[in-house]
């Protein structure tokens, strides 16, 4: 049985004339340890789909289950807790807090439940060592390169050992060589953690690292043609 099930999800936005159909009957499944890339032109709905899977937005119709649970059946407070504990996010711009150290930035997701305990701090240190930043714990984001900031973002997304990792153009702001390093690191850590990974990207190089490649176009999701 799949651990993530996206079942006939559609998303429609009202306009002054006719409704705007961004997603049309989208379905996919994923199991622990698996990853996939979603590619497609700008405006095709890739980020909208990722936000719905990440419970940041709700579908107009269809359903999503993660480890058998329907997050949209939860009250808002419980939904926020579900999202924080079971879904990790990696963003193109990283969204690191400039006044905090690298270690503190990785620990930010734990602050919703109070001060991070010893176990959380040790886990953050371990993750930062695994992404090659074990010697940069006390540095601040402005003292890091773009690739290093991206690696901090990956470590932060894994701090709660999430079942699902979602990455929205995680290498989009990086040069090609650095993007390749970060992409390979992301896939390596995802496999080590036995979590699921969905990457939305314009990069064919990053998409090629994934086990599955799907294309979103005109609201429909389908396997990416092999010639691309």
C-alpha cells in the first residue's frame, strides 16, 4: 500500500468570467524511500500541486492521504501540527532567518513546541555534519555561500524526520555545478532517511536524479516523455 495517495485532485479558482482550472483530476502514489520529479512550463500548476500535497492549500475536489491519514479532515490547529511533524519543505530561496546561526535555523521548526531539547540539538548537529556544515554551526546565513544556505535548508526540512519531503525548485537559485551537488545530496539524504521526496523543478538535470518523472501541463499530470 502506498504511503502517499493523491486521488483525483482538482483545483479551481473563481474569476470574473469563467473558473480557472489549474489542476484537473491529478492522481499519484508514492511509498517510503521513493522519489519523483514534477516538471512542466511556468504557470502549469506545479507549485499549486505541491502546496496542496503539503497541506498549505486545499483541493477543490479529490483527496490526499499520508500514511493512511486525511490531513484535511483535521481542525486547523491539528492540521498545522500534522504539517510540521510529518512534512518537510525545501524552498528555492531557503528562507533562513538572518539573525540566527546555522544551528539555530535548523532548529526553528522545533520551536513550536517550546525550546528544543538535547535530542533535537544533537539531531540538528548530526544533520549539519551530514550536509558538510559541521564546522559552520555558529555562522550566520550572510556568511555562507548559496550552496551552503541550500544545504542548511535541506537539514532544516529533515529535523522532524518527516514522512514526506517536498522541494520547490530547490536548486533554482544555484549555478549548475552547485545545483548538481545539492541535488545529489538531497536524494542521498532522502534515501538514508527512507522518506518520500517530491521535487518540482524546471531543471532536467535535477529531474533526471529522480526515480520517476511526471509532467504537469494544462492541469493534467502524466509521465514525462522519454525524449525530454
